[in-house]
C-alpha cells in the first residue's frame, strides 16, 4: 500500500463518502454505541446481578430497531455464508426438538441466542459493504476497549477472580473472556499504529499510548489463551503487503510489542508461574483432560453428535460434574452436532478466512485477516460462538468491500501509467539512438 500516489486514496475516499450517504446517520450512531458497549457487556441496569438487561444488550436492541429504518440496506443480501449458518441452526433446532426433554430449556436458550447472533451477522454483513461502517467499527471498539482497560488497571472495575492466583477481571466477568476482548482491542490498536486505517499521526500516537494499559490489563487477566491469540494475530501483520521498508517496519513493530508482552509476563510473578505450569508441567487448567475426553465422545457419535446440551452434560458426567464446557468451540460443535451439523459451520468459517485473505489487497490491509485469526485462536481455549464479537468479526471478514475493488483498480491504473511512462521513455531513447546512427 506504500508508494502509491495520493490520487489512489483520494479516489477511495470520494467513493466512500458517496456510498456512506446511503446509510441513515441514526443507524450509524446506534451502531457505534452498540460496538462501544460490547466490552462492558456484563454491566447490568439494576443492582441485582441476575438481571439480564445488560448495557450491551440494551444497546443491541436499540441498534436492531434502528436497522428497521432502512431494511433494504441492512437486510439487502443473504450471502452464502449466512445460508450455511442458517443450515447449521436448522440442524441444531431439529436435534433440540428430537432430543431428551430434560435438555430442552437450556438448549432453547442457546438456540435463541444463536438466532440473535445470526441476525447480527446478517445486518453487519450488509452494513460492512460501506467502508466507513467498517472504520467506525474498528475505531469505536478500539476507543471503548482502551477505556475498559484503563478502568481495570486503575481499579475502578477490577475484581479478583475466585481468589485464584491473583487473576484480575472486570465487572465479575470471566478473565478469559475479558482477556479475549483486550486481545482484539490490542490488535485494532496495532492496526492504527501500522496506519492501516489511514489516520493522522496524532491518532497513531494516541494508539501507542493506549497500548500500554491494554497490554497491562491483558496480563492482569492471566489468560494464556488470549495472550497466545494476540501474539498469533500480531504475527499475521508480518505477512502484510507493501514495500520492503513497510514490511520491515511492520515486523519490527510487531516484534517490539511481542517482546514487551513477554517481558511483562516475566515481570509478573503470578502470570509467570501460570506459564511455567503450562510449559513444564503441561497444565492447561484441566483442558489437557477435557480435550481428549471430548474428542473420544465425538468418535463415539461422529455423525449426529450427542445433541444440544446433552454433549456438555455427558462431558460433565465423565468428569463427575453436572455439566462441563469443552473450552473449545470446535470440539463443542463436533460433540453437539457431529459432522452433519458442524460441517456447514466449518465451511462458513473457511469462506470467511478466504475472503479475509483477499481483503489484504484492500485499503485496510491485513486487519480483517488478523482479527479473524485471533478470534479462531481464542476459540481454541474458550467457547465464543454466542459472543457478539465472534459474529461481528465473521461479518467483517466475509463482507465484500467496494473500497477494495476501487483500491485494486487504482493500483492497476497507477502501475499501468508507470509502465506507459517507462515504455515511452524507452522508445524515445531508442529513436534517439537510431537518429545518431
């Protein structure tokens, strides 16, 4: 992306400005508020912590209502990826109905949540065709995540999680989930620093400053899965296109951040001990026992699986518990729905991965691909298929962005003009030599 003429970016900007006018400003405002509320997902609107009306949920409902102002924009297209997710949810519903009645209440709650997530994917997919909406997503979440990190680091929202090894979380949320939120926020801040969002130097300096509390908050959670995921995402940025100078810059910045993260881990006794238990003793907080059992359950019923909720009930029974999460999205799907139900979901994720890889030639570079890789890595240690961020990232990576097409066309035009100038100079030089001879 480096080395192109300014006309390339002005061409993209004018196209973005023209297309964004098609989206109602009320929808854009509600979308920004909804995205900004996601890190604060567990804040309830009442003193009773069992209250289900969280800040994020209310913002989500308001955002959905605003989409009804422009249904032809927000629900215009039903892409292949969405159809695959719909096939998955239909198979889930059939298995839920045909399963044991004792599992139905929990299975239905999960079904209702998944339906909401698929609708969220549908809306975001259509909105992300407008490049500015994608930009609003990244900036809104980066700012909100930075504020979220500051509240934890300063002690405003921090709580000690179950008094285990001094792990810190926010608003009584699971520290692995909080760590995953910080990992995604950190990746977006890194994208700002690497100038993928085409922001000014001031914003890039602010992003550098925001990295510090975000990294520290991530370390406080003690989530090894989140730390590995963010490192994997950072390494993805090293595959960015551009000039040799830009690639070296990206590699150096990523290595500095990774080195800083490792240094902070080594400085924190609690987190260092957790990593020593993992590296030396192979301790994964019981996941080293759960994963083999879950995989053996899949092998016992590979085609249809154990059914919704029945899978975690059976896994819990084998570990002398009522229910037990697989702590891995892929094992959850395989044990729950077998190959029949999991295959559409896996194919949909593969399409998202392919589309995100193609987007690296666009104006936002490797941003979408890095975020998807991070989310997929996060789901290796926790189950995040009912979390909004997973489906938003899926939509971000699967939606074709018109700015990418304009960008590629501008690059080709720029290269053609350069080639034409070089060819003209060569012909003039050859004619001059012929005259002299």
